[in-house]
C-alpha cells in the first residue's frame, strides 16, 4: 500500500536548502513515487506523520566489515554469525546502504541475498570478497594471498563468479596485521594494473586499501576506482607524508577516496573543541592533536585537488561499531573542514554517485528506493541531531518506528 510521509522538512541529498514547507513524499512499492506539496498528492494512501522531523536520504557507509566484531581484538578474529545482528543495528540507525570491504568468505554474500529478498533487515550491501594480498601481507589470514599473475587471474575470476560486487586489494601494509608496515607498498604497479584490467573484464570495480604514499600513488596510476584510508602514512605516522602531486594524480585518475574517519577520532579533537577550523590554529601542541592537524592537511589537500571523498568508518575494527556513522559524520566534518551539507552529501548522494548506485539510492527523488531517515533538528545547520533518535525507512519498509522517536521526545 502506498504511504504519504509528512515530515516538517525534506532535503533531497544535494540542494543548498530544504523543499518548501508542506512537502510530502509518496512511497509506493519500496520506491519514492513523487515528492510534492501535500495538497497535490492524492488521498489514497496511508498517511505517516513525521511531525517536527527532517527527512533526508538514508545514509551510506562506504567502508565496513560486517564479519568483524568491534568488541574483539583484531581482524583475524572473525565472527560472521554476528553479521546478521550488526546489519540490523546499522539499518535501524539510518545506514540504508553499506559497502562491505573484506572478510574471509561468502557469509556476507548470503546475508546480502537474504536482505535483498526481504528475509532479513539490513542495509543494501555491496560486497567485496577476501582482499588480494601478499604472502604474510595485510589480512593474509582471510585467504586472498596471490603470488603471481596466475593467482591474480584465478582469484579475480573466482570472486566475480561467486557474485561479489567489488574487488578489494591490500595495496599497503595495515595497522592490524603484525609483520606488515602501513607505509610500505605490497604490490608493484604492474601487479595492480593486472588486477584492475582483470576486474574490469568481469565488471568489478577495485577498492584499494592504501596507507603509505607510494601505495596510494601506484593505485592512482593503476586506475583503481576507490582508495581506502588514503592516510599518506610515512616515517612520522599517518598524514606525515602528504603529497600534493599524488592528490592531483588521484583527482586525474577519477578515483574517489574513502577516508574511514570514525567517531573514535573525536579523541584527537579535544584540543579543538572551540570550533575554530583546525587549519586556522597556529599554536603548537604536543598531544594527539598533531594527528588531527596532519590529517586535516591531507583532507583539505585532497579536497583542493578536486578528489571526491565519501563518508566511511571501517566499522568492525576494534572499538568501531557498525551503527555509528551518525556519530562519525560530525567528526569527519571537523577533520576535513566540511560544512554539514558537504558532510551529508558525502554520506548520501555523493557516495551513491561514487559507488555507481545513484540510480537506486542516495537521493530523495522519484524513482529512487525509499531509503529515508528522519531526524529531529536541522541537519544542514548542525550534524549533531543525527546522533539523536531517528525514524528510518529502508526500501519502503519502516525499520525504526516513529513511536520510538516521539516516545523519546516526551521522556526527555
Ligand atoms: Zn577496512
């Protein structure tokens, strides 16, 4: 049955402002059928009052690991069975789409199928298989080790046939795998080019885990579709080897960056709580805020070079919960000096466009999936309201009821 949603405000995912007041959203068969003034929409539908709430597109987390339990200590302690509950928690907190960037196997494919069939609730999933890596390399225990071109060919073919949506490659070492160095590249340009051309032949885009600057540069040259983390890691840690030319290279390649800034990075901002932009601070500090300053420079540099960046959290790594994109967005906005609107675009329309699913989601527009979040407040002014109670519809199904939002209003 069709539904007419009546929020107080509606934001389409791109515009500088909200629709005029009294705008309503007509939802039918899981999709947005029309967005128009209440008076112009017919009455043959169930009316859902979202009084006092602002409707925005469902959020997209472009980098998660559903198989990982954030309460367990590392990436080699997988808990695929818990993925069902984590997916549920995500969608109930407004994350209606997520890209799962690596695990040891096909459990997440199964979950994707169950969600698509409506048998379970969870975000629309784009899924990568075991990431391609070197012997003993980052996340080698997930089973994606390749030693030569033949291995690359076999793994890419196998993963495409299994139905994965993305190919993931560990182009540098990682923080969580002993014996690897984040700043060091794991593959040569030739090998990366081989992965990209093989993947292209099977229609799979490539997402490359990159911390160190040489690895980032190689991935941009090999024309991967997305660069994960993009930490510009060097001798002095994350952000210490920022390189403008490499940023330019990424921009020219057309790749987008998923910087994986999660809510726990707020601990690096304690020195910056006066709301002045990080880049405008001149006083030097010897605490963790140097990290904030370094990463701030990277993100501003990427933005200045015209690189598209998408909201992403790396949920699943220790302490980073899957349902916390709402709390990550204000932190991401602080680090990159984004306006609330820019940060929201990076988690909705901008992300959908980068991920190649803009026909499906990321926008409140007719024809798109009814992936809708309603929050109490003015998210184009302040992102803080995202962390409050929310009403959520995913593919036309209400997964978080408005009673939960209104109850909260009365209770507090
Ligand atoms: Zn990751």
